[in-house]
């Protein structure tokens, strides 16, 4: 399998306005427009007869109108919402909410609402920032996130001889945060330790770096030793009484999935009070900018 160099890939970035219109506004309001057109062409009786012939939902909506005649417009709306959803899956060129050939820089609430209403309920973990994927992993069984299934891109196993190097840097700031710890994972591209967020000056941070023949190769790959090392650092932080853990993750979604499964699947039963994952996007030259609270 050809491995992907993450600094050379070209992504079609999708911002909030376009995503909101395509994935929320159109699915919710197109049935209104279609229903209005059909209501102008056909009488209520003919339209109800048509609704009754729609598979799966037709008889339910007909029965609803028989019991509650005032819900006629509601029945028409849901009928065309269902039909347009079926059409989306059968005839639309877009089959995923978050396809892997795009990069979505959009608010989390838009993803969750779109997963509920857009008729598209799958995507690729590499299509969103790593902090959003971490949020998805932690809350994937909640009401909104459960409507979305994110697939993890397959990557080759790293070459033999790849090592995980650990370095620890004590706090240098005046207001040292005794109960805070940061973990930097330097995997697929170098991290400039001189350009880290100022917040990290006030706490001890650990750097885990993967090296192949003594240098970073910048190639995606799955490294079970790296996952083990990250989980070990999380457990060590817990045992040392750390309450706030900050993750600065420069690695692929496969590693993030395994780390969250191993280290954070016991929601509410570890000693951490808050977990933060820093944002790091290609548009910011992969610099870590702001922390997002996961829990």
C-alpha cells in the first residue's frame, strides 16, 4: 500500500457556510419546496393517496392524518423528506457526509446536526481536525454523534527499527501548574518546540517522537509502540495526580483511535478532571493553536 505524506496532500477545504447550506439547509427545506409544488398540482386527496403508496412510511403518515387531520402538512413534509433521502443515497454523487477528499473546518455542532438530518451518516476521520475526531471518539455513543460513523484510513505498519524517543521538559513559567501536564506526540512531521502555545510554559510537558534511523520520516504508519507509549504517559499522569491533561497530537487517526480506546474508554472513572486536545491544521502550518476541551 502506498503511504501518504501528509505535508504534500492537497485538500479541498470546506468552510462553515457551504457546509451549513449543503448539509443542513437543503435537506431540511427542500422537502418544504417540493411539498408546496405538489400541493399546487394535486388536491389533498390525491396527494394523500400518493403518500399512502410510499414504502415504509406511507401507511404511517396516512394513519396519522386520519387521526389528526391538522397534521396534513406535517405528513406531506415527512413524506418528501423521506423520498429525498432515498434519492440522496441512490442518485447523489456524494455518498458521505465527510468524504476523505475534503477537509472540513466547521463548528462541531454543524457536523452533529448534519449527521442527524442530512441523510448521509458516514465519513472519514482524516476529513476533520484531530481534536474534533478525538471529541467524536469520546462521545460517539451520545445522541448526535451516534448518527455518524467515521472510518479510519488504513495505513501500513511502520518499518522495523522505528523507535519512540521520550523527552521531558519542566515548566519554565512563573505560575507553574502543578496539576497540569501536556503530552506532545511528534510523529508524522517535526514540531517546533520553540513555537508552542504559551500555556505550556506553565506546566511540565513530555514529548514522544518517532524516529526511523534517527530522524523523522514524515510518513504515516501504524506504530503499536507509540500507542503503548502514549497510553503509558496518560496512566502515569493519572497516578501522579494530574487533573488537566493537554494532548498535542501530530499523528494519524489510527493512533488516536487506539489511544482513546485504551486510555479514555472508561469515561468518568479515571482521575483526570479535564482532557484537552490542541488544534493543529494545515492552514496554520501545523502549529498548535488553541486547546479544545474534550471533557
